[in-house]
C-alpha cells in the first residue's frame, strides 16, 4: 500500500469517527439545570433559602410531570 493510500485510509477513518460523534450529538436528549435555584448570601435573607428553593423545584417538577406550564 502506498503512502497516498495510507493517508487516504487514515482520512476516511477520521471522517467516519467524526461522523459517529456528530450522529451521537444529534441523538442526545439534552437537559438544562436552572442554576438560579442555588442559594446565594443576599437572597437567603429575603426568602430564597434552600428549603424554599427545594419546594420551588418540587412544584416545578410536579407541573412538568402533569404536562402543564406555569403562568407567564
């Protein structure tokens, strides 16, 4: 096998690997984490405590499971 054939084979292998990664990314079911639910030192004094945020997260999950959206 010549050097050109080896180079072409390597290029095809790299392209196939890249295509596999693209296909994997296309099939990912993404999810997002709302970082606004974290406790902060300023908000903790005005009702944004960890228990309050956990309750908000629970209520949001319940609405999501019920298939309803919160009012806008």
